[in-house]
C-alpha cells in the first residue's frame, strides 16, 4: 500500500483523474473515447487514443519512483477499429483506493 501511495502522489493531475476513473470502474474495459468524454472534459476531437496515451505518460514519475509496474492493463484495438481500452483489476483498485483514503 505504501508503494501505491507513492505512485498516486507522483501522478500528473490529468493522469490522476483518468486513473481514478479506472479505479471507480474496476474490472471493466474502458475505451479511450469514454475516458476522453467522461474524464478529460473536452470534445472528443482528433485522435482520442493518442490523447489518452499522452495523458497516461503523466504516470511515468509515479511509475519509476514507486518501484512498481503500471497498475492497469491496456489492449490495442482489434484490427479495423481504432483506440485502445484500459482496465484495472478489482484487487488492484482496492489497494489504490485504500491508499488514497490513508493519505
């Protein structure tokens, strides 16, 4: 839980918002367009996959300083579709939510 708290403390603001959305939806695969629409709060213009990937690069400091792997999974779009999907395991979400409450 200590490493989870370090990870959370180091996240860039937009990356934290995206990650918190994933934590509130554990076990569910969430498409990048939903993350843009529901979390990033701007019209879904351009390439939502690149936009989400750019925001998630704001996790790099937390990732390196916490000494843990990224706490979510992602899947490339199936051939012929666009955009990735992201998810957090329920057990991982529980650890991060507990760490957040402990701060």
